[in-house]
């Protein structure tokens, strides 16, 4: 098939043959056409909107390989498993897969037998994988950044390799035949205008086609409830779960400890549940995911590591035992409920605002704020110690959290990447540091404002994510404030 002018009837026929649908849902068709035409794109589309098909179908129709950069092993495994069950040429690479499977995937990569290769940002920039992908004979047609909000949420303070992804395309093109085109598309369910700007800038998107779909879901009923003590919080959680009968749900917490303690307590009350967090082994995580997908577990008590890209349509309720730090995380997590379009309850518990009776939430906010301030301070100290130019890996090994500090300095405009593996200091700017601190604090305050707002909750969210026109005079009629 011609890469630039794919016959649209054949595109639809392939879509129907593989996935069984008659036609695309708007704006799937336009996104697919954009990717077939090798244009850069930024796509913000609600959870359950059919994002994966938008990049999987073009990848299957084009010649060469599409790289899908994905944040979580579970997310990669679910998507690749679904594609392989359809007999499609997709594979994944991460550091937990068996050696034999890794060898088989690398051989398929070298023989150009793959259409889709899923890998994390860290795996992409690991030496053995990078060397193979940089080989002139390996044809790469596109790079997809799935769950692109992770670049914004994690790139500065948790997984700094996200900050270097903009250097991948120019570095790969240097090793490819002249005239090679590699398009980049970023997909996410949540990105406010500021986040959209960061994604575009960091990935070095070139005049991207932008698709912004409203996050509003009229089947998600949003509620916030105040608790006056830790005991009261548990009581409200239990009362809510009891009200949902045997229906499938999710309980979100902010720490591994809370995940384990709550699930243990709820199991003593004869609930079929499990704790899920990033500290579990790969096999443990797969076991819990499968149990939940098959309804052997009614709900999972989980951190933000759970649910991204996991497709379960009949989730009837989502409860936040504690609110997340970021509004984008909140919208991601409530969005995992009601993917079948049926009515779904989303409840968030919060300490009473003064913090006198229950200081839990205020302690949590303070902990994260102090941690962030410490990371900024550390970044500035490292800027005074390191050479003006050098290898990122050398700094990461020589200094504690050196790679995170470089990522932070990049976000402040004080560092530029010469390629995916080398940095160069530009200048030191303390006002940029203060501005960035203020921006981070504002982002946290946004979540607090949402919890305490007296207006329509969906109107608040629409405004926060840049859908100002739609938000004007909006009343959803089914959040706690509207009702």
C-alpha cells in the first residue's frame, strides 16, 4: 500500500476485518489519515475513546516499524497480547521478559518482521536496543508516545528519560537513508493547555495536527465527601463499597502501605480484593489484573500504577480513598469507570479543610511539596558541580539522582540535550527555578480548588483542561454540587 495515499476503502476494510467494526468513531478516521500521511500529531481523547486503534491501524498498513513508547509493563502486555491474538506482528521489550522471548523479538526486529514494537522510554534508550534501532537497514516510520501525560507528570521528578524523547527522531534520522520520514504522535486522555505545550516542546513536534476531544462523560457521577478522622474515612469507604453490591470497582490510594493495609482489612470483611502497586513483581501484578478482569476480584486497592490502558468496560464505581496530587491524575483515574457508557459513581474522600480534626491530607500535601522543593534545590546544587558538557549516564552514576536533576534543569531551560545521551549546560537562572516551583504549587492548588468548589464539578474540569467555551454556563446535573 502506498504510504502517503492509502486507499480509504481499503483502510476501512482492514479495520473491519481486524476489529470487526463497520466504521470509525469521530475523530478516529481523521487521526488515522494524519498518521498515514506521516504528519506529527497531538491527540487528547477521553479514556475509552478508542485511542489505540488510531495508531495501531496505520502501523499495520505502512511499511516498516512503528515504535510505541509506553509507561507501564502491564499496559504494553495487554495491548500486545490483544494484537497477537489477532495474529498481528507486534512485540514488546522490557527488562522483565524471559531471555528467550527477548532474543526472538530482537531477531524479528533485525529481520524487519515487526509492525509494532512496544517499549518503555528507558528500554528505548538502553544501549543494546538503541544500537539495533539505529541500524540503517531497520526502517522506522513512526514513533507513538502513548499516555503522553506521563511525560508531564513524571518527566521532571520520577522518570527523567521522558525529557530526552525529543532527541530520538533527529538521532535516528542521522543513521537512516536520506529522505526517511519518521512521524511522531502523542496520545493522552488528559492534557490541559500548559501540558499540551510541554508535550509539543519536549517532543519537538513539527506543526502537529491537534485533536482535542472534551473530557466530559455524562455517565460519570462525581462526588466529594468530607471525613473528620481516619476512622471516619474508613467507615465512609466501607459504606460506599457496601452500597455498590457486587459490582466491579476500583479503590485508589496514594501509597503502597495504604494499598496493603486497606486491602488486608477489607479481606477480613470477606471482600474479594487485592493490593496493587509498583512494588509487586511482574507475575504478581499480572495475576491481580487477570483476577480483576475476570471478575474473580470485585475490586483492587491500588496506586496510580493500576488501570492505565487496562480495558474493563463494566467498572461501576471508583473511589479515591485519598485525592491525587494532580487534576490530570484524577481525571485519568475516574475515567477508568463506565467505559461501557453506563452510569458510574466516582467518590473522593477528603479531610475536613481546617486539618484540625484530621490532618492526614494536609500532611500528604506537605510531604509532596517538601519533596519537590528538595529536588529543585538538589538540581541547582548539581548544576554548580557538573561539567558544562558530558554524558548523562556518567552524571546519573556519579551523583545521587543526577539524571533527575538534569531533567529538572532541562525543564527550567538550563540544560539542552545534544542527543539522547549527552547534555550541555546553557545558563543558570534562579528566577526560572522560582517560576517552576510556583507552577508546581499552582498545579497542586488546582486539585484542592476542585475538591472545595461549590460549582458544577464537570464545569470546573472543562475549564481546567482548556474547554472554556463548552464550560460557559455548563451544569452537568449529576455531580454532587449540581444535585
